[in-house]
C-alpha cells in the first residue's frame, strides 16, 4: 500500500511541476493558451497573475517531494500538502472549471486516503 500511495503522491507532485511550467513559462504560448482556454489577449493580460499562481503550485509540488524524501517520517507532511492540493482543486473546480475537480481534487483525495491507510 505504501508504494502505491507514494507513487500517487509522486504523480501529483509531477503534475504540479507541469502546471507550474504551464503557468509560469508557457501561459502566453500556444500550449499554455490551449491548456487553459485562453486567447492571446487574455493570456497577455493575465500573464503576471498566472506566473504568481504557478509559483504557488510549485510550492505544493515541493512540499509533496519533501514529504516523499522523508519516507515514513514524511507522512504528516504528505497529508498536509495533499490536503492543500485537495482544497485548491475543490476551489478551482467550483470557481473556474469543473475539470479541475477531476485533474486535481480527485487524485488528491485518493492519495490522501492511500497515505492515511499506509
């Protein structure tokens, strides 16, 4: 169970690194605009806000990697950062796009359960 839990935590951390890259570096590029449904004007107007949001997502990834690096001793850290991911996913799903629920909140909830059970 522990290997499965840590694998899911690692996948979520990698997802958050990917989101960081999209928001901080590719927001106004075709890949970023396509990922977030933005046109060039919208992307240009919100580029600084997206970069700030990307930085926060990077902190979530860093926290998950930190928890993983500590092994069993990092369980509380993984639970905390997965809870943050879950709350962010729920908020994003309710306020921005329902697909965020399935991309961020559902995997975080599953990982939380697995880490808690491990």
